[in-house]
């Protein structure tokens, strides 16, 4: 098994406009089950990806707002399970490395404490260099079979949804096919049918993200959220969702400068977007980095409680 070592920093020059912030209510009503706003919190939904190879999911629950005491983060993403390829069956298989499996097996202590605080916990699924990906299922049946693996996992471990990240598939490896137009549409359609009240989110990158329509079916509306994949930048995801479900801002905690973090948060509010994406929340006290965006999103510093 490939050991996932991830650096998703892709810095780009930013030309950020300074605009007056406007009040924006927490818009969390979604197709599935979006994060409920915590008491004392109004504003966009903040999302935290956690690299569980190195860090604990519980870090997400350690940040609250000084004013009102609400959770800073509304959605926590377990990063990441993999889509693998089984050469024997010639089928995609959902795979958990030992760290992801540990989190899932210990849901009572790793996941439930977050959910009890009102934080939604979703599982990100990522390619694994084996040729299997979301965009190259050869048939509707194959796509539906993988969708069942995903929905069964959500049900088994009491998760709140699935996040799609179409990177590192290396389409064509192991004799697999190249991306086709029907694959991701079939997959998302089947997954939404099997989990109508759960979150489906899109890390807006890769062949799957550009193949959202096939045979008269557009699956854009089946997503609860979509976000920019390039940390330290502003980029509106190219998907037909309302602003309340989009995060054009993306930051890596501890690596994106606090000034950029604040600028992107300010722009999120001023332009009326409903989601703010963060990546790589670790176990250190990141109160200053988190406060850089909470001041702009919620009018409050963040408090870190070990």
C-alpha cells in the first residue's frame, strides 16, 4: 500500500479586493445533512481537513468562539480513504490504511465527540496510483457497486457523508480505462439515491470534477458543498451551486500567511459565500491562525482548549 504523504500547497498570486464586510447568515440547509450552526455562531460554515496519518480528528473540536462559545468548525473531513484497484476482480475497492481504519474502528472516541458538538464528520476518498478513479467506471453497474461501498461505510461507522477528491488515480495504470463522461454522473447519482440525507462534497479538481453532466443528467445539484483545491488562493468552483454551498477560499493552517487567511475570509463574507475551507489542522495550538479567519467570518477570536 502506498503510504500517503500529502502536500496540497499550490500557492498563487492573489489580487484581493478590500470590500466592506456584510452580514451573512449561516446557510447550512443542503441537499443532505449539512452542519448545524452551533449556539452563538452566525456566518459561513468552516471546514477542516485532518491528515489522520499524523493528527487526531479530535483537534477539530478544540476550537470555539470567544464570543458565544460556538464551534469554529462545522464540518470535519477524515483525510483520506482511497479508491484502489483489484486486478483479480478488475473492480474498484474502497481502501482504508491503518490510520483511517483506526479512526473508523474507534468512532466512539474519535468521531462521536465531534458529532455531539454539532460537527459533521465526512470521509474523503482519494485516488491511490492504481488506475481506479471516480471518472473511469466502465459501466453504470460498476459505478453503483462502488457507491454501495461508500454508503455502506457511512452507515457502518455512523459518518455524515463522503468527500470526493479525484487526484492520484493515475488513470490507465493496471490496464484501467481513461476518464469517460458517464462514470462520475453514475457514481454520484447512485450515492445520492442511497444516502439522501447525508453530505456529498466535491474537492473541485481532477477529471471527475469536469464531468458532472451526461445523458441529460447534471449531478451538480446533488452536492452539498464544493471547494477550491488550491491553498492560499481564491477560486470559485466551476459547479452550478448557490454561493451558500461554495468555498472559493482555501487555506492551509500554519502555512498560508495569517494576512492571506484574513483577506480570504473577509472576501468570503463580502461576496456572500457560505463556506470557508481549511486544510491540515494539526495538534498544535493554532489559535492565532484560526482567529485570523474567525474574526472576519464570525466577529470573534477563536479559543483553543487542549
